C-alpha cells in the first residue's frame, strides 16, 4: 500500500492546508461552537476543503475520514480496509488562543493500523512524516524546492525515540486530568526527578518521536483523527502508542471513533 502513495504529495497537501490556516490566523476570525462544545473556525473548514480536494484528486479510490467531514455510519465504513484519517486543524483551542501550537494531521490507515503519517506545524513551518524508511522532520519546509521524494529525504532529519538526560513527560496544555497527575507521581517513584513539558495538539507525539520527551500519557477523551498521524510517526521512530489498560496499539476506523485512554512512549 505504501508503494502507491507519494509521501511528498501528502506533505504538500498538509503544507497547503497550513497556508490556508495561517491566512485566517492573521485575521480577526470568528469562533463557532460545535455540538460537542469544541470550537470551530473558518481555518478548520478551509483546511478540510484543501486536504479533501487534494487527496480525492490524487487518490480517488481511498475514502477520507475527516473531523470536519461527514461521518458515515459504521455499516458503510466497516467496508473500508484502507482510508485517510484527517484532522485539518488539530488544536483549535491553541489556534484561538494564538499560541502557535496547532497542527495539520494526515494519516493513512490499513486494516485498522496507521501506516503513514504527516504532521505539519504551520507557525514553525516544520513538517514531520513517516514512511517505510522511518520517521523524519523537515525544518523550514517552505524554503525547499521539492520536486521528488529524493528531494524531500535529502532535506529531512531522521528522528528516533529515546530521550537522554532527565525523564520528561509531555502533557496536554488544555487537558491535564487527575489521572495524569497520578501517573506522573508513579513515574517520580521510578525515575526520581520528572520534568513536565506542556504542548498542544499532536505536537506531543512529535516530541516523543524526536526524543525530546520520554512519554505522553493521555487519560482524557480523544478522537481517531487526533492520534492516527502521530501514532504512525511515533511507531516509525521506534516508539509505541498503546491502550492504557490493554497495552495493545490503538486501532482505527472503529465503530465508535473515540479512543481509549493511551500512553505514547
């Protein structure tokens, strides 16, 4: 399946979506509230349209599950062995608060497993991605003339898990639960000094993937589009994203799109 996908094409889709987001970011944008009480902006919608148009044009045979798209019933989705899972603007709260910690997430899943992930950080112009060769990061993505996958790999830094130095836990800037605090206390018994890092959106996955944090515990609700791209990148970097209870990897295109609590390490 990976052989048919051009990773450069997917990074470009994420980049173009990020440009749309930044166009809105620099304006006095309006914030709506969705049924689940989460915020929605024009940036979410324009990024969604950009990505869906790009993926539909390049890979019309692969269905798309996007946070801002139509969520079809499981009776139809269960026939999808391969699909894109997209969060056009992960970290809308961070976007609204203008702290820059929001991302564009695009993942390809096959047989419920994430096999490719792209995460773009518009404000920093940083691109994370994974393929069969591993996990990678590109600084200043827009500064490079990328015409081929070889060009992309030539300007990419390979990243791996395995932080050296003090033990670091990365947690959500917007969602720090009592269970997370308990988890951290247990880590202190094992590792002594534990340093806490706060970050928004899927940046937490990226910090673990590139060895800047040891673990990201999430004991609060998330959806599949929040985690699929990050899981693909962390796993390609040598880490894991597992259910907090079963210790099994998270799976995708489930009947219920809500994730169980999980640990990234």
